[in-house]
C-alpha cells in the first residue's frame, strides 16, 4: 500500500522553471574531465544520485572532484596517473555509469570491481561485456559476466569494428571508451542513431572521432585535454512537465534551458504530432549542444502510432508519453519498445500497471502497449517500482486524477530530478 499522497490540481499550471542538467551529459563530463590532465569546470551539473556515483567512483582513482551543488571542479593528473582503487566501486542504480565504465575500465591498466543496488544487479551487462571481450577485455562476473558484481582487469585492447545488435547509446559509448586507448581504430555501426553526447564531448576533449551515417570511428589518443562544460537541461526531465502542461486544463508553462540535441527530441516530435501546443524559443548552442526554452499549453490531443523509427530518440520518455496518450482521443500504439523491459525496471509492465490502476484503458503487448483514449483518470494506490521515471509519471497522472493517488515511494526521483516536486509546486502555485 502506498503511503505518500500525490498532489492533485484544480487550477491550471502556470509559470516557468529552469530544467536541471542532463544526466547523460553530466556523467560524461565527470568521466572525460577525470581522464584529462588538468582542471575542468562543469556548470549546471545534475546533482542527482546517479551522477554522484560517477563522481565517487573517479575519486577512488585519486581524481580531485569538488562539487558545490551544480558546479563541479575536476582536477586530475590524467588517466596515466590514476591510483588503482583499493575498494569495490559502487554504482548504485546507474546503468549508464556501469556500462560506460565497463568499456573504459577494460582498456586502462587497473583492476576494478563493480557492484550496484538490487535493481542494477539484475540489468544485463552482457551487451557490453561480449563485444568488449572481443577487443581482448578480461572481465569476470556473475553468470559469465552477464550481471554485476563484475571484476575487470584492465589491459591494452585491440580496436575493432562492431555492428551493435541493440539500439543503445550505452553500448556504443562503452565500445568507444574501450577504443580510446586501444591499438588501432574502433568503429561502432548502429541500427539507429542513438544519443551522441559521448562523440560530441570526446571531440571537445580532443579525441579524433568521425561520424558517417550510422557509423562512428574513434582513433586512440594519448591523453585528453580539459575543456569547461556547461550542461544543458535534461529534456528527459523536462518531458514530465511538458506533458503536465499539455494535460492539465488551461495550463501554459515554460521550461527553460532544455537540451535540444536532435538525438533526444523525439518527445517534441511526438507531442506536436499529437496536437500539443508548443513553441521553442531562445535556441542556442553551448558546449557543443543545442538548447532552448519550451512553452507548452493545454490542448485537445489526438492519438498516434509510435514505432521503431522514433524509439532511440525518446526511449526514456515512453512512460510519460503513455500517460499523455490516455488523454488523447483515439488509439495510441507504442511498438518496437522491447528495450523498456530492461530499463531500471520492466517499464512496459510498470506503466501498464500504474495507468490501469488509475483507470486508463491500456493493454500490454510484448514490445510495447496499446492505449485507448481519452479516459478520465481516477485515484488509487500505485507502485513506483523504485523507478524514478515511473514515480514521476505517477505524480503527473495524479495531478489530473479525480480522487486521491497514493504511491509507495518517491525517493527514486532523486536519481535524476531531485528538484522535481519543488518545480511542480512552483508551477502549481497559482
Ligand atoms: C543513456 C542511454 C539510454 C538511456 C539512459 C541513458 C546514456 O540507455 O535510456 O537513460 O546516457 O547513454 P540505452 O543505451 O540502454 O538505451
């Protein structure tokens, strides 16, 4: 039974909020700043739990990292002067940290052991362990390296060309990081273009990376060169508020400094196609990434089919899009989304459970879900599955429910958006 009551609203949402730093970019900024020799300043860093684990891990290699809220100063002697960690490294809930660092650790000359929380410990690591092993990596882990805990004896790897069988930026990034200090070039060929923050930022830190269509090639480097990073707001966090603005009657809200990298903006395309009223202003480029301000207003929504052609650009937004679809006229089909089964939790099952508890007309399919709208949502007791994006989706659904919604836990939200309720309250105040 849930013991936390979620807020309902009777008035429109209004006002503006500054969206906190992007989780993917914050992780990478800490990683590359730690590898580089010298000082890097990171601004608008996401001080969410996942990214704090990335900081703690690099401190164990002797890197000096000073974090004051969203400002971080990294002072490193460079990867060639790392200290070997004397203790097992803890990854918490962070799949991105675990998978990217499996790639990095495989190719640098240190022994590391990795473990995580009960959720990360059942997420598949073989999608990176198998290709890394082909590059010569020495990795031992539970069930042949499929799951954490895992130990890595880092060594010089051989570059390779890898056709990734899953659409995953984590897999692509892990292989590229393994290629960073390998012998010869490393190429990853993707099935669809996934988020390219690793490529953009490594380039800024001085690596030679070429992208041609779906193929990315990295040349080995000796060292990386520090460059200050300003992190754009996380569109995957903004997405929850964007949908709130679109479904709470008569709302109009502005979300400032949202990252608009085109590998991440599938949510904007989908919302516009579903007839959501949105405008994007103040578009500009900072630290090699586009950002802007998004204004979303309430409107009558219509259904659509979201298939594999969208998936890589909105994979983290499916839970909140499913909620949006409950408020759209017609049948929304979400397919080719089987990756959701191996996220922080099985998000297909979790979304269908939460939304059907709240009265939505939603069916689970093997690779997605089918939602018949528009349905008035009711109150109920929901589970967050200790998944930050399920908890935030539940909190936005509760806004428009016609009676009380209770949830078991909201702490998981600190993983990616610690200021979530504060921001929601700002928009709900009027
Ligand atoms: C991420 C890639 C995506 C995404 C995750 C962050 C990244 O995962 O779901 O939240 O920072 O590279 P996959 O690569 O598993 O799709």
